[in-house]
């Protein structure tokens, strides 16, 4: 194939924007108190003898941005390196973008290929799509370690009908 005729990757800004907006909405479901600087840890159901926890730690909290560290803690760490991401939330535009993944920082929108890091031309897009899939998995299979403490209200009996 002639290198001169090869088309260069052009990022789809609409697609990456919608992914980052959806990731922000998913994070709001998982971390409802993140604006107060409160992180969270929960378990993922994965079957017997498969304990995996997800930890969200608030690293920076400013007026318009919030940075969180997302870690997966598992007993399988000896075999597989679990995902560890730093995510920047832009609260004014309601977007969440992965800014660090597995100790790799500052992803460009486009890379020439091949490159010294062997990153794909759409590396930034792929990482944010992975984060979207990962958040969906957390929402579907996460189990919060919280105590449910509620008491139903007592209803007064209606003396005319004898019903509650």
C-alpha cells in the first residue's frame, strides 16, 4: 500500500464529547456525593472466590474541575494488572475524561503510527470508550457495602372503613 494514499485518522469530536458526557452521568450515579469530596468503594460480583473492589478517591476538588483516582483492587493482581485511571471531571460542561491510564499521562487526540510508544492513532478515544464500558459494568454488577436501616411508618387505621 502506498503511504501517500493512506488516510490519516481524524478524531470524531461529537463522538468523544458524547462518550465523556455519558461517563460524567455514570459517575454521578456511582458517586452522588463527589462534589463534597466523598469517595466510595464497592464490590463487584464475580462469583465465588473472586473478590474485587472498586475504589474512587477524590484527588483534587476545584470550582469547575474534579480529579478522581479510579482503582480496581483484586486478589488476581498477581496474574493481571488491574485498571488504574485518573479521571478529570469538568463540572461546568458535565464531562469526564480519562487523563491517566496505567501510569501513562497526557494522551493526544491523534497519534501518527507507528510511534515510539506504539499508541494507536485513536488511543484517547479507545481509553474513554473502555472507561465507559467499565463504568457500565460497575453499575450493572456493583454491590455497595452499606447497611440498610429503615423502618416503615405505622399507618393509622381508618375507623370508618376498618382498613389501614
